[in-house]
């Protein structure tokens, strides 16, 4: 790590839990972000600023005027651009030392399996139930730590899936219904700063996982009610009949 990097990341280096060892792990890390909308737009800048060496940004959507109410990584000049491409440009502005790769298509199960095998952590910042389930399946199969977030109306949620941990439950253990959904923000609305709160928390957990520090909320669904300013936890275990991670 040269003098420029030592100065840039000096506030990390002052933290004994991180120091040079942790910062080097960030620099060597590869992180996949599935979804560059509200949650992704909040998480990606912190990943880039913190020094994650390689970011793979996946989203098949383009930036629309209605996105700008909460997707603060983008501006009016970005309207019509692919979110992943605009996000990659923002990453390069934030930190020229980061390698940002762009996937402007909806990832298939085969795509997810291929990319998952080559990354250290995946962030699920998507806004639909089917994608969350597909990302969970690929993460469990490859034993890639997964940080999953969701935000709609005034309610946010966060959980971590880590199949490297013996007996750890997965997303499907908790949300196993074939048609379950927390609702799309296009139909129900979403409070602008809420995606920032949850997306930033996803970045927190991803960085911790990369560095191997702290405690991850495995088997704990963390929810946030912005109207009441309440954080709550729901503890859950592995479903033995889970078709993704169970024995059945």
C-alpha cells in the first residue's frame, strides 16, 4: 500500500479492527451488487470509498425520472442511461483505484452461479421477490456470503445468509412462499431516505464479511420502521425441509 493509499484510508487504518490487514482485504476483494436502484445506489458509494478492489454491478434497468426521488447516485443528466453503467461511472469518480464491471442484463440462474463463484460477497439490492430467491439459491450453492436488503413504504429489512456457517438458515427458510412479496415501490411507494438507511447497512455488513470482523446478523431478520424510528430483530433457524439449504 503506497503513501497515497495510506492517506486515503487513514481513518480506517486508525481502527484497530481494520488496520492495514483489513484494508488490504478490502483492496483484494471482489463484490457483486445485484440491483443498482435505491438500495444499490446507497451501498455502492460506500463500497467504492472504502476501497473494495473490484465491483461487479448488475442491473438491466434504465434511469427514469421517478427514480431520482431516492436513487441519489444519479442525476437528471443520467436519465435514460443504464443504471449499472451510470453507477460504474460514479464509482470511478469516487475512487479511480476501483475496478468496476457492468452487467446490463437480468441475470439468469446460470449467470448468478458463474459470477457468484468468483466473488467474496454478494449484495442483493434488487426490488423483486423472484430475484431475491434466485440470488439466495446461487449464494447457498456457492457458499458465498449474501447481504439481502429490502425497502418499501416506510419499512426496511436486512439479513445475512452465510452457508459457510454450520446450520445457518437462508432467505428461503424465512421467505419460502412461492408468491410471497413485500410489494414493489412502484405500486406502494417508498420513503426516500429509507433506501439510504438500508443500503448503507448492507455496505456495513458486506465490509465486515470481507474483513472478517464483528458479528453478522445470521439467523436474524433486522427490520426498521422509519415512522416510529424502531429497529427490531426476528430470530429464525434453518428449516429442515428448506429446498435450498435444508436436508430434505
